[in-house]
C-alpha cells in the first residue's frame, strides 16, 4: 500500500506520455496541472500528478493528488460490491476501471474485459488466487 502502491502503472490519455516515458517529471507537472484543471476527477491524471509530484519533491501536489485519488477510489469501492451484475462498481469514465483495479485494488493482472449489456465486466488475476475473478462496472461516460 501507501505511496509505492500509488506509483503502479500509468495508462492511457496521452497527456504527457513523451515526457513521462523519459521520466522528465519537471516537464510533466505543468501538463498534469492544466489537464486536471479541465478534468479534476480523472484517475489517470491524478495518478500521474502524484508520481510527478513524488519525483519532483512537490509535497503539496503529492498530498493533494493522493487525497483526491483516495477519495475517488473509496467512492468507487463503496458504490457497489462489484462481484455481480446487480451491484456493479460505478465509475465516471472507462480509464478509471484500469486505474482502480491496478493502483487501488492492486490486481496482479487484467486478463480481459467485455461489455455485458450496459456494464463492463473485467476478468482479473488476484494475488494468491489461481482462478480468475470477474468484476463488474457501470461507466457513466463511455468512450466515443
């Protein structure tokens, strides 16, 4: 858990990808700030902001991003049980699913995902379990 867990993997969006790949966090931070001003609840951006702040020593941004990530992930976690179609986890956008699973629930691997009516079902490998688990999500702003 803790700050190392927040590091996780950073997926999607394209915001700052080139500077992030080269670990140029000082150049990534202004991009994150601008993107977060437009989309303050985006988990991908928040995890990137946390990593950038962690690596540049920006304690205020690190603490702010960490608090917002935890609030959002806690809300997703409380939104449903996620283990069947009748009580799915609720997320705002598609990319939140990956961020929530990898960085918050810390699944070992996302094996597959598919649409099941209005829901997204994700097949994951959980630590210490041989059989895959299936988690269900309702996305309020689907891609496209």
